[in-house]
C-alpha cells in the first residue's frame, strides 16, 4: 500500500495538472480568436476593403478639406482687398470734404450740389475735374466698380453676422445719392450761391461718411 505521504504527493500533482489544463483551455479561445482575426486581416477581401474603401474615403476627406481651405483663404483675401478699397474711398471722400470746407470758408464758391456729388463720386471712384476723370482706386480690378457693387461682393464673402452692418452701409450710400439727386432737382446754376447751404451739405456728407467708417475695417486712417 502507498504511504500517506506519497498519496499526498500524487494528489498534489493531479491538482496541479488539472489547474494547468484549465488555464490552457481558458487561453486557447483567445489565441484562436487572435489567429482568426489576423487571418481575416491578411485575406484578399480585407486588403481590398482597406485599399478601396478606407483609403478612398481618406483621400476624399483630404481632397474635400483642401478645397474647403482653399475657398476659405480665397474669400479671406477677397474680403481683405474689398475692405481696403472701400476704406480708402471713404477716407479720400472725407479728406475732400475737409478741403472743400476750408475753401468755402475762405470764399470759394462750391454749391451744395457739388458737395454732395463729391461724396458720391469718391465712393464710386468717379472723381472728375475739368472734364478729366481721376482714378483713386487701390486695386486696378476695382477701378470701374461703384460703391454699391463693392458692398454686394463683400456680402458674398463675409460672415453672415456682418450682413446687417453692410445693409446699413448701403442705406447710407443711398442716402447720399438721394441728397445729390434732390439738390439737382431743387437747384439750378441761375440760383445764387448759398454759403450756409454748402456748409450744411459738408456736414451732412461728412456725417454719412463717418457712419460708413463705423463698419469694422473701414475706419483705417492712411
């Protein structure tokens, strides 16, 4: 008969073998799943899927981003150039009004109609002296563009939050145009020069141009 000590040794070995077997069986499915996954990834279908679907999707996303970014940069550049062009015209108009006020105060005859028209012509880049037209545009491509046309193009590239301010700017421009038109109807060359009316026209025109300068990026001083 086996000694009690040997029985305990045999029992311990059996318990150890049982535990090892259970551990191997528990880990076997995990290794099996990993193997199956690796086999799937190396299959022709998986390679086709990764190359055709995933890669093409990434390529499409990169292409879309590049187009979006290029369009964003284009709009930013157009906005910058338009703001510079418009702010330059406003500044030139204000500078002309300042000079006209000094001329009138020193005795020059500048009818109110002419004052209003100066404001409009500087905004539209249609300044004319003695039948000669001068170009004060900053960018050659805007030389023939009127103020309203510049505002319209700007409204196509700015953030939507800026649109109300642009509508106000267009309204101020239209007000100046209307003042010039009303003066045309209500005055003639035969009427005597009214210094106070001309100075009042200077003030009204100056106020309108100052209102335009309230739009962000139109208040630059040159």
